[in-house]
């Protein structure tokens, strides 16, 4: 760079940066999410941000979302150093675009060290090479849980997922939401029963998954482009539009299965769906929190059974705020054995961005401090430090103002940061072992003995 040239210090497109109030909101939501995850026995892990490209491309992920360019690790002027390490161009690496495929590789790497069923959560940052736009990022935090077993995994793990989603979103208090549940076997079984060829089912599922985005007519047109007969396309549209209460939909599905040929897979899907719904109810999830939606397909190749999408009612344009499902062969792709799993994912960065913009969530105060000990006179700084430490030891977050400035300016500084209380100690108060406690929300100011100060603040915190 030539001397005098200006450095472009703006953030790269699609890579978010948070103000303190925004980051504190993220931390608050992460605390809620972790608490709920751990209440169901999920344990935290972390996988590398960088994976081998062949790992990320497993199970049909052929690069649409992958950010490349991680290999070579060393710059060109140190290429010989890389060559000595034995790494070759065939060992290309890329940034992970989700947590599920890296989880499969993690289990393969640590198979003999883990206890199964293995229930883990991750709140890592992931990277996607997509066009950056409002609410879409190339780097974002994703909060995932998965349970993986060897050979068999109870469908009650599938039932737990809506219970966990419900607890999280009720704790966040984002308003009414609906967990839409389906089973991929129901879809694939129905497609087979109406004569859709095996090699067409994958594309049919992908098209059905776009219903909300493109509408019924466009879905029908896209199905016909895939050489699906008009009569078959119409039956698919009618099928995915089946609605009503959970019991109504199950009854309609059973009746339909009785009148269709080759319904073994469809019947299995209905049975699994019934089992999951019964488990959801037994876990105490309210009926208004979930439904069966036959249009939910989840386009990713690895889903094989239960699938979920969660919608914020009244804000459907935000899209799914939590999604996931069951897979049977994802881990087995690395190990050559059946290892079924089920999981859900919350794209937290995207979710926060959307909810802030919609006015559903608000940022928190810029600082976690609840109290400011103001600086009345420099010679009393030892007292201010001792009082500040005493409050911290009582579990109160405190900023001690080390800079002497007019009292009104210190109040303004505290108020601007969202600090509710100011502790005021002058020479008379110090001599009497007292302080004045000012509530910046109400304007009230009371005199409190220093020995009672922590208890008084805790009583008044709102």
C-alpha cells in the first residue's frame, strides 16, 4: 500500500458485526438456549471451522453453500513449507456451512470415546457462500442439537424436539409460533403410490419444499417440467394441502392409505408420525404449538423421517425460525454402519436480525452493569473501590467511575448505558458509613447505610 492511501476498514459483505447492546442480546438468548438444551441432557462440543472438502460434500452437498479457498493454508511465498508437510492439493479444505455434516465426521473420529445415544449441542459460527442480502449472512451463529445412536434410535427423541423448541421460544417470549411436523416417508410413500418413479422422487420433494415461496401454481408447473403427469401433479398438490387438526390429518392420511396401491412406506410414515405426535403430547406441548403440515419436506438429501419447521405466527414472511429432522445414513457415510440421528437448528444470527427489524425483540442495555459508583472526590477513591467490590461480591454488576467530572455528567453517562442506580458517597456520607442511592428510572434518591446497600439495591432492581 502506498503511503497516504486510506485503508478500507468496512466489514466484508455478509459478515456481521455487533454493537455491545446487540451482542448482549445474543449472549442472553444463548444462555436461554443452552439452559434448555442442557435440561434435556445435551452436552456441548465444538468442531473445527475448517473441514476437509470431501467431508463437507458428503451426502449430496455439492458446493452450493461452501466457501472455498482455505487450501493452501500457507501463502504462495511459503508454498515449499506446505509441500514439506506432506499436504497436497487433493486435501482441499473449506469452511463448514452447517453443524450436521461436521457432527457426522466428529462421531466417526471419536467413535470409541463417545457414549451412545450421543446427545450434543453446538452454538458455533458457520459460513455459507451465498449472496449477501438483508437478513442473510455469510457468517452466522447456529445453535444445533442432535441425538445419534448406533443401529436404532427411539422416535421419542423425535418427539422431544418440539418440546425443546417450545421451551426455548416461550422463554424468549417472541409471541405465538407454530411447529409444523411431517415425515419424509409419508411424502415418498405417497409419491410412489401415485406412480412417481424412484428417480423422480428427490426432485419432487425439492419442488414441494418451495410451496410457500413460489405458490401452488408454480409448484404444479415445476412438477410438470420434471415430466410428472398433470394428473399426478394435481394429486400431489391436493395431498400436501390436506389440513385440519392433528387428529383430522392423521385420520385423512389413514383413510387415503387404505385406498392407494403400494402404501407400505406411506403407512410406515403415518405410524411414525402418530408415535411422534403422541410423544409430543405426553411431553406437555400445548396443542396450539404444533400441527401436521404435509408440505414440509426439508430439501436436504439426508433427511429420511420426521421433519420440522417453526413459523412465527403473524410474521410468516420471516420464514422458518427453527428447523430440522431425522436422518438414517448421514453418519454411516463415514463409517459404513447405520447410525440414525435426529436434530434441530436455530440460525441465531439470522433470527436476531429478523426479530429486531420486526420489532419483536429489543436490544439490551449497552453494559451489564446495574450500578455506577460515582466519583465525588479523588481522595475517597479507596472507599469507592471497597464499596464496588462489596457489591460485586453480592452478585451486583458495578462500574466504578474513575474520572472526576460534574455529578450531572456522571448521571448522564450512567443513564446512556442503561444503568439504573448510582451510588453517591461524599465526605459526610463516608464518615457516617452511608451513601445516597439514586434510581435513574424514577428519579428517587434515598439514604442507605453502606452495610445495607447491596440488599437495598437487590430489592429495587427491576
